[in-house]
C-alpha cells in the first residue's frame, strides 16, 4: 500500500502479508475430502464448534456485503476480514504452496485461529506469541510440525537487530527457488494498481520476480 507510514520500518517493496482461507462455503468445498475430521462432518461445523466466535464472524457479511475470507495481522491486531477489504491495496500478489497437502493447509488455517484477537507486534519480535506482526502470523501458520504437519521453510533476516521473516523474505524465497524442482511456492496472481487512474491491471509472474528489487516507494514505479 502506498503512503502507509508503517512501510518505513519494514524492509523492501513488499511490506505486508496475509493468509487466504476462503469463506465458509469455499472451505467446505475445498476440504470436503478431509472430512469427517476430529468427528466433525465439515470445515464449517468444526469452526462452529471449536471456534464459535470466529464462526460468527465468518457467517456475517461486512459493511460492503462481503463474507470474511482472510486472516491477517494489521494495526491494531489479528483480524478476519473479506478479500476485497484485505486486498484494497496498490499492489497485490498471491503465492501458494506447491507441496503441502490439504490436511497441512487445514492445520495452517487452524493455527491462525489461535491468534485472532491478539494485538499487533510493534516490536517485530518473532520469539514471542503474545502479539504478532503480519509475516509472523504466516510464518507460524506454515511452520513445520513433524510428523503431523508439513510446512514451508523460510529463511530469517534481521531488522533492527531482531530476527524476522519479512514479507520481502517470502517473495525472495519464491524468486530464489523459481524453476527448481523442489521449489516450495508457486505464483497465482498479480495485480498492479495505478494511483492516477484508480484502476488496476493483471500483471505477470515475470513482473512479480522483478518487484523484489523495486523501491518501497512504489509510487515511483511505472
């Protein structure tokens, strides 16, 4: 997002990350093959019984008429909101795991539910879980927990002396592994916005690869 003050403290062009879950209907369809699971007949029934507060959010449309489908850590904390609201940005890219099973993805989503309602981590401290920054939420969700859950392996970097995995680190992982048979991530979609016209256009995988070297001051981009 252009002009966000928080961009200054986060390295590189990509400064935010979120996890798409899909709405209740989408999850029921996608995870149908994994159910019954823990005695529940569907994903929505699992959420309804184990996470009733989260279910009530999923079951309600927002002010614009959309159902929630994204978990993300923003100011002031970890929230569940719609895709149009989450993707209301100048540049949006979607990348996805190549190697995780549906069970692994289900467990990743359930991990994010454990953090909904926690405050935003203004200290960017990856060693604690009482508050979370955006990429920390994704890192935790995709953290490998053998033998029951495979994950995605991210390299850590340092910001202000603290160990983190930044959104740029996640994008760089895709670029560094691109074309390799064991690459863990795949490209899905890239939207580039134009502030002057208030419109967006579908961009390419090649352009996304270039973006990791763009200035964080994205309004300088053509």
